[in-house]
C-alpha cells in the first residue's frame, strides 16, 4: 500500500471560480497544518471528518508555546518553523504568537478546507481538499506551498489508483471514473455512472462465484472421493455453467453497443460538391466549423468534429465532394473520403433536392450499397426537383430516406430517431444491466469463453476431472482481470496513466 502523501490540483489547471488542491496520504493533516491558518485556533489534526473550515493558506512556520500578546520572536528555525525561540522587547515584528502558533507570513489565498478521515474518503486515506480561488497562478502557488511542506506531486490517475489499491473500488469502477469525466452524451454518462456504481463488478462477481462453486466441488471430491461422487459429473457441471457461458456471451456482445455509447458513432458525410455536407456539419455541431461557399470543391481535406445529436454522440467527418475531378489535390481529398467511408460506423449520404440526380449521385449510392447508411435529401427549403420517392427508387434498397434542411436545421430530430433505431433498436440498455464499454473487458471475457470451450471439449473427450479444474481456474482468473483481482502492475500503471492529472 502507498506510504507517502501526494498532492495535485484536482479541479484542472484552467481558470475557474473555484480551484481544488487535494492532499492524500498518512501525513495529509500534518502537511495541512504547516500551510493552513484557520480563522479559529483549533488544531488541524483534531478536525473531525466530513467538516469544512475557513482560513488562509500561508507560507510560513509555526511555533508551539504559551499565548503571547506582545514581544519579538527570535531563535533558531528549520524550514521556517521556530524550534527554540524566545521573546524580547515589547513589540511584535512580522509574526504574532497566539496560542503557540505563528500567524502571518506570506498569505497565498483565503480558502475553505474539507477534511476526510480514512477510510471515508475518495482514496480511503486521510485526505484534505483546499478550496481556493480558481486562478491558474494562485492554484499553482498553493500547490507549490503544499509540496514544499512535504507532499509529493501526484502522477496522473494516482488518486484513483490509490482508491483501487486500497480496495475502495474495483478496476471497472476506477475506469468508469474517467468515462464519467470524458462522457460526450447523456447515454455515455448514464452508462459510465452505472459502471461506476458497480454494475459490471456485481455481474462478474456473480459469475465467478458460480465457477468457484464447481471448482470447490471438484477439489473436495478429489480430496475425499468416499463422500463425493464424480462419475458423469462433467455433464452436470456443464449444465450448471451453461447460464454462466450465456451471460458471458451476452456481456461480450454488449461491447458493440457500449463502445458506440462511449466513443461515439463514427459518422462520415458523403455527397457530391455543393450537396450541403459542410452545412450539415455546421448544423450538427451548432457552430461554423466548416467553410461553406457556392464554389464546388471547397472542402478538400478531412474535418472531424465530435457532436451531440440529441442524446447521441457522433464523431462526424466532413469529406470532399465525390465526383470525377481532374484537380490532383481534390482527387486526394476524394480518395480520403472513400477510405473513411470504408470504415465508418454510419454514412450520411447527402443529396441535393433542388437538382436532378446524376452519375455522381449514383456513384455514391454504389459506394455505400453494403454500408449502414441513411440517405438525406437536403435543401428541403427550396422547390424540390428530386423527391424522396425518386431517391428511394434509384437507390434500389430499403435504406431510409429523410428530408432535411442543413440551412435551417429542420429534420435533425428525425435524423436522431433514425440513428438511434439503426444502432440501438430504438432504445439503449440503460437499466441495471451491465454493458461492456472497454476493449480490455471484452478481451478478458472472450478469453474466459475460450476456456469454457476447452472445458466442453474436455468433457466430450472424457478427460479426468482434474483437467476440468484447469479450465475452470483459467475462466475464474480471466474474469478476475476485468475487476482487477488478477492484473499485473504494468497493466495497472498503463490504465491509470491515461487519467487526467488530479484524478
């Protein structure tokens, strides 16, 4: 377990109304005592947990002794702390001794300090949070003062790592912390909060318990064959574990949905020049991210934007207009558009309702014929030349056609509903059901399923029961990797290094 005390700006190094400097570890309160001057003269180390105290952060020392109303402090000092001092004269210079504590020195900021006593804190350690004004400079000054008093600068994710190492949360809950911070949609936030509340952990622990029951029975029977019967046990065991395997397959299958919720749907806008692709991107993002002109071929490079479509998150890519082009630079842009389209989760194929369909439009329809796509007939605010029925007939398949206006934003609500139905069957699994959002989780669950497949082969081949124990143990271990019970230090370091500073 960690033995030192760490500190960092927990609210982010950006100007804001309030800044939070977190101190966590066995010396948190003694370090706080060196830098915090409370309005009232209580001893910091005697503060109760879950309490808030007003005062100032000060660069200066402290001296223990009698209450003195006058006199000059003099004597030897170590790191600004008066160790062996005396009082001379009738005036006080710089520092006034009151209840044995030197007040004064350099005031950094006024603040509120929140006290959390172990194990009732985020890290399960003694923790103090200094709430200061949120200027970048003042937060750095307060942090520097705390570090000079004996704390070590925390590494990215180290507070959450300590919560994991101290047993307050499991690894899935730790990973969900960053998912909550980086959530880009309502659905992503709900999914992350469910995981943070332990939905994945509870599901995995329940499945591991069933596996352990079978392991325990086999081990007991091997040790005491007179009282346990193992003949034909293989089929009985598989019957017991069939629901476990089904649950693991369901969890693994939820990754496709969970990944889209977490990362956003990779969406590529395709269309011929001047179909309104850049206008659609601007409408989706709510700002002028792409240049819009009447000149064909304005967009030549790829422009990506994370946007919210209702409660959904889309990673939208605006591409060059697709047509037969002689310009070399435009050809490169068109090539990139086709490349992105080949690996997109969703294609929004845009067509101009104010013009007749041409060979470029037909080429786009051919390009997306095997892709998940929605056909958008743009410029509904103008007199139509091409109708939804005409576009549907030319497309030759059941791809949905929607009428929109990228100029005034009409039709975007219908687009949201169409995307949700296309990817989530009209609704997300946003209840207590566990949904896998991490590729690491899926990899471990798939490995457990591979061990189950070997277990089935062992039973069908008539292998002895001690062989079953090998595959069961591996299943148990693989699922332990999901919640962090069986995980190496290198992987743990890699996971927490992706966290933001101060968390």
